[in-house]
């Protein structure tokens, strides 16, 4: 099982060099913090007073016992400044290394989450909101970096400082060491009481922020429909409602954190006050010197500080855990489509040759829905073109999705060249398919890059040939920069027909043995469609083609026509007129 600490531990192992450097810097800072109060103690007790030097500092006697106090005071002042400078440099180095390794850890986790999301099937995306997934990918993935920067390194510093300070404080005054320990007792109780509320409120806050991201994404991606139906006000109302719920969640999380901080500050204040009272009494009684009192008070504050840090660390852990839970929820999901153990690549097809496709007793239904396919049998010979028709919503596109293994059938099996799709590695299977979907999706890249999406190493000549087959070359050359023209998000700067032709060119460039065309010309005029399919006739020789379409001009290129009705396939004769298509 994935856990928050488990992910963080694995991330730290991957960057163990940087973690070792951080640990060394922390140890140096602890040593410097131990030395910081001593220049003041030496000035009060040994320069201005007449106390003897501690035996460990006997080597300073020639400086401290100088004829006048100017020389030792200058020396101690320089030492004080040097110690503070060293502490500051250590802090800068620590923050720099932590920022670097934290960013790398965050990017590693984001890459792992993205890889997981890319492996999920269509059923997963039917249930999830894109905006919320973006929130998890861009914000929640920082939890490993947060744990390192706000929990693990501060925790190591706090524990190391606490142990060292208590040890040195005990050597100066056992009584003050006991006071420091007593002041620390309430802190674990506060941590225990507030840990779960902080984690839960943080998780709720991230969930509500995910809702806001989802609402924003939906409003932007559906802007044409929103404007066409004048629904800007309604979507603004919904967005404000989700924003209001997010604000309430943030306030609840903040209230818990502020309550925790208040009681933590009260405990710290009581500890310092107790140390001042006890230390002052011991100094007046002559048990300790004034210099020792100053060091002891500095150490007492340094001890209570790490204890308070441990409490703050617990709160930071709760916040990071809330984000981590949202990441682990995705990483722990079972991938709907996976390679079977021992899956083997298909033998390479001969150039220009198709593959056989079979469906044997295939049944499929979406979760909670009726069967779309019921005991379907289908056989496509290598090099055959089969058209699939049927009423809207009957499940024609499901055929294409099943062939691409975007999901698996509930029953039965699908074979290519006699091999079950589940026995073929997913990457190998999909590399052997060229697909044109009904919704032509384009990236905000150049026209040439969009065509090359499935084959990045294609030459300019091959890209142009594919564009000519798709009847796209003429309009591409009219664009401001031709094939180098950058198109808008999802092809917003192109017409529906132009986008569909680019998607068609992209599929032709793949040059695969199997071609899947799902309503590839629904946005094209009759003349362009006819020219494109005439060119396709020459390209597809000996390739296997599954064509999902309605238009007679498209269906006439098929060797066979199958109709899907009530989950079953029925072979039809080729139509002689547009009226026969829907018959």
C-alpha cells in the first residue's frame, strides 16, 4: 500500500546525496547554536567578572586575561558576529539545497501521477473531473517537498537541538534542565489532540479547491456553448457557490491551525517564564553566575523553541498528509487496462499489409448501464474495409475504443492476427493502429507537429504526402507560416473541417497495418470528403480498415457494411442512395 511517509521515503532515497548534504548542514547549525550564547557568558563572567574559564575553553586564557578588557571584548564581539554569520550561511545553504531537492521530488511525483493518469481507462475519466485532477497534479504533488521542508528537516533540527541543549543545560544547572523538560510535557498532548483535525481540515480544503478548479475548467472548455446560450451568469453563480464553499473550508482549516498555535504559544510563554523565575532565584542564591544565567536562559528558549517546532511540524505533517491522501487515492486506483503477465509483441507486419481482426462473443456495458454489445462476433480479413453503421448512441464508437483497448470487454475476447489483445503489450498494440476520432483533438503546437504527433521522426516530404491524402495541403499552405503555423488550444484557430483533415493526415502518416476511422468526415463538405476517400483508396491498399460512418459517399468505399442494432451486428447490402443508409 502507498502511504504518505512511504512516498516521501522513496523520494529521499532517490535524492540521498542531497539529503546527506542537508543533514550535515543541520548538524553544523546545531553546533553553532550551542556556541552562540558563550561569547556573552565569557564577557560577563570572565572579562567583566572574575570567574575562571571552563576547562574546555582554557585555550582562550591568554586572550581573556589580557591587561585591559578591550582586546578580549573585541575578540568576543568578532566571535559573536562570526557565529551568527556562520549560522546565517548555513541557513542559506540549507534553504537552497532544500528548494532544489524539494522541487525535484515534486516533479518526480508529478511525473508518476501523470503516468498513472495516462494509464487509466475511459471509465475512470467518465467519473473524474479534469479540473480536480489538474489540482492534484499541480498543487497536491508538492506534499513530498512540504514534508521534507516543513517536517523532516525541521524535525531533525528540533530533535538534535533539543537533545544537545538539554545535555549542555544539565551540565550548567540540573534544575533548569528539569524546568525545560517540564515545559515540554504539554506539547505532545497538543500534537495528539490537534493532529487529526488538522489533517482532515486540510484534506477538505484541497477537495473544495479541486471543485473550484473543476468549475473553472468546465467554464473555459465549454465557452462556445456558454456564450451561445447566454449562460455566463449561471456559470458565474455556480463558480461563486463553489468558491464560497472553498473559502469556508479554508477558514475551518485556518481556525484549527490558529487554535493550535495559540495554545502552543501559551505553553512556550509559561516555559520561558518558569525558566526566568527559577534561573533568577538560582542566580540570586549564588548557585549559578549571571553569565551562566544568560546562557541558561538562551538555552531554555532554544529548548522550548524546538519543542514548539515539533508541534508546528505535526501541524505541517497534517497539512501535507491531506494533500498526500488525494495523490494516493489516484495512485492506489486499479488501472482498468493492463498487460497480462507474459504479454509479447506482435510480429512485424509486412510493409503495407493489414492484420486480421476478430471479435468472439464480446459483451460490453459501461458501469451501471445496459449492455451495448451482446455476444458480438466479427471477423475482418487482412486488407478488408468494413463499415459499421447504426443509430446514434447504439455503441459504434465503443468498437473503436475496444480495439484500442481503452477498456476491455466484460465477456469474450478480441484478437488481432489470432492473438488476444490482452496478450499484446498496450504500447505495441496502439503503435500498430492509426485512428481518426469523431472529435479531432489538436494540441497548441505547429501544424506540422500536430501531424507528426504519432510519428515524430517523419520527414517534411512524408508530412506533406499525408496532408495531401487528407486534402489538407492546400489550406495549410495558405496559413501565415504554412506547416510551421502555431494553432490555438484544441485547434481553436481552425474550422471543424480543417481540424478533421489534420487529424486524418496524422493517422495517414502513422502508416500502420490497421486503420480505425470514426466518423472521419462528419465536418467535411461532399467534394472534400470524396477527394479524401479517393486518395485513401490508394493509400489503404492491403490495410485493414474499420470505418464508422453514415454517408453513402463514405460507405461506398467499404467491402462490407455491418449494422449495429440492440447490441448485435447484422450485415447489410451497400446502399444505392442516401435514403437507404438509415433504413
